[in-house]
């Protein structure tokens, strides 16, 4: 049996439908439907039903498990052959938030590509929750983010810490807040001041919310965005105060030049996590090793 229809079938299962799978595979729905119909004819069974909701039949579930095994073995075989010839090649699917990707990946990728020119790196830039879902569904090889909850399907290592800062608009009406916080160093000074936040699907947004709750401060959210640059620009325009990692203000220096940035006694760990697999491909291993070695120089 040809492996190509199997890879197509795996994508149909992942996307829970023909149309989304065809879009992801960049082929027409008709082409994909023809491949699936050929599989069903060869196996003499229905593999899934579309209505009222997409679901695999019992035969489809069994076939899906075999497809994953066969495609995985084919990938491993090709990878081992390349490694025997001393060549590191392949594709690494990396999940990382948009802001961390903008800040970290260009410098990491430039050096990595020089060392391993035959490795392709595909970046998925999403919120932390979305990334963890995608790696759980076999759509990513590794993620860089918050993986503090125990995940038996992931091999997790600590990468670096992000230190929090308070970014206060430099406009006159916010001067009393900046002065009060410099004197007390306590977050209670934030009470009743408007704030800007990331959504709780994001590491920063979730951590900000936790810190405010610990300090019994009801958040007075004036604006919310998943994009750090947007939050910092809103802050610079006087919309509200923004709590974020110092990594952001070091990168977006021009935006925060009009703001007051004060350190906070809070930080959280950023992890690198890869799927727990026997015989993980060399490209993924080399990428992880490179990130671990170079991350401090990038920061």
C-alpha cells in the first residue's frame, strides 16, 4: 500500500474533515476525496462518517493506528539512513508565542542554519494553550513556553527565567503612581489604575492575573491583546499600566522610551518541551541542543 494516502488520511483525522485537511495539505478536496475513496475500496470498509459529526468507524480507528505506525517507521528509516551518512536533515516543527518568536528565533535560527543547513524549521506562533494542544495532537515536535503542569507525553527542561517589570505611561497623570510605587514597591499602588493585559491563554496574561489575585488587587482592565507590541504601544499612549517580562522592554526600546519601567519581585520559568518518543529524530535533538547552548547569548 502506498504511504501517501496514509499521510492524507492522518491529516483528515487531525483536521476532523476533508475540507480543512485539503487546505492544510494544499490539494483540492476532490483529490483528497479520491484518495480516501481508494483506501476504502482497497480495505473494503468505511473509514469515517461525516454527519452529524465527523467520527472514525471502528475500522477507521484501527487503520489510523496502523497509518501512524507505518508513516512513523518510514520517517525513522529515512532519518536513520541520513544519519548513517553523517547528514543531519529533516523538519523540526517548533511552537512558540509570537513575541518570543520575534525576539528569540531570528538570532537562534541564523546560527542554527549555518551549522545544519539541511534542517528545515517550521514555526507555529500561537498562544501557550494552543501550542500545548497542538503538541499533544502530534502537530508539533517541541514547544518553547510555560510547561509547568506535568505532562507524561512531554520531556520538559527549564530554559530561562523571565523577570517581570511594571511599565507605566510617562504622561503627567501617571506620575503619582510611579512615585508611590518607587517608595513602597508594593503592587497595592495599582488599585484603581487602568491596566493593559494579555489574554489568559497567554503566559504573561495568566501570570499577571495570578499575581494580582495574590495581592488582592481587582484588575481594572482598560485593554487586552495577545500581542506584546500592541500592549506596549497602548501603554506608551497612556491607556494603562502594563506588567510584562523585561525581555519585552529590552527588545521594544523605542516604544517604552516614553514610559517608566520599574522592576517587580516576580518571575516565571520558560521551558522547552519535546514529545516523548523513542528514537527522536536527530534534527529535533540538534535543535534543542543548539537552543540550550545559545539562549543566554540571545537574551
